[in-house]
C-alpha cells in the first residue's frame, strides 16, 4: 500500500509566500505555511476518520450544557474537535489581542532565529566546565504568551465557563452553514485555515476580490495556489479540492457573525 505524505517543495513554499505582499506579513507567512502543511497532512491522512460535522455539533452542544458539571467530558474529545475548541477558547478568553501577540511572537522568534540560538546555548552549557555558573536559558517570545487552552487546569470554574461559551459558538457556526453538512471536506478545511490564519496574523483573513494595493486578498490568493498543490499531491481516494470565493466569503461571514451574537 502506497503511503502519501503531503509536503511543500521549496518552489511551492515560495509561491505561497508570494501571496503576501506586505513585508511584515511575508515574515510571518513561513511559520503559517509550516502549520498549514501539518494540518493538510493530518487532514488527508485521516480523511476517513475525521469527526463529521454532525458529530461535532453534538459534541459542542453536549459541552455547552454539561461541561461545568462533568469536566471529564474534555478527556474524551476527538483530536480534530479539541484543536478547534482550543482555538475558539483562546478568542473567548483573551480576545483578538491574543492573536496579535501570537503573530508578533512568531515573527520575532523567526527573525531572531531562536531555535539555532537555543541549540548553540545548549552546546555552550554542555561544554562548560563543572561548577561553572549556568547561563540563563533563552526565553522565546512565544513562551511569553498567556497560557493557552492546553495549559489550563481542566476543572477550573472560569476555564469551564469559557469552554461552554466557546462550544456554543462552534455549534452555532457549524449549524449556520448547511453546505458543510452536505460536503464538509474542503469547506471545513477553509474554516480551519482561517482560524490558523488568525493565530499567526492577528486577524481573520479577508475574502475581498481586491485590496487597497490592487491585489486580490492574500488569503484568497493563498487558497487558489494551495488548492493546486493539494490536487497535485492528493491520494486517489480524495476528490479534487476547489476553494472558491463564494464559500470562502460565507465561512468568514459565519465566523464574524457568530462573534457578534456571542
């Protein structure tokens, strides 16, 4: 049996990065693309195991009503749903400011080439003579962010209250878009890509045809390029992906609308 492993070539990664025209966003884009690559690899590899939209709505409704009395429900969540819940939880806990801080931390750590600095620091400490004063470890910008969903005490009352609120938003969003129930694969992927975008760039993407610089929005341009790459590498059992403008606008509208009513 042939095993498919999704990945971007250097040429594809550069083409995707070119979707962003502003220098600051081009600095952030490589880290976003790294997570996108992992997301799609997981999405393709678990196409038959992914939690269905109907199942996710049921999970969200159950958490909304019962999680404060039964925190153990959080120990039984499918991985894909838990990641979605964690992202929405962050928005409810910290607001959009968290995502702005997240994007800045990613940008600064990339500029500082922190992983290489940390390895060098480890080598220096390893070669230091016995008894020498140990240098303070390098603290990344990313490590300075406030605690995320996975760092929380899962029985804390405030944490559980926000989980219930986040679950309510997820249930509302998934119910709002009937098209996800009919053919969820690519639409749901766009939904996850939009949340991942907010994590890195500090704001939800735009689906506009043309920005103030005269270019199509970076997210729309990125989706068009990404769909070609996915289709080139797709296993035979997966159908062709089409990330069209109408469904992209609809998904972003649903996310924004849900935040106005919650």
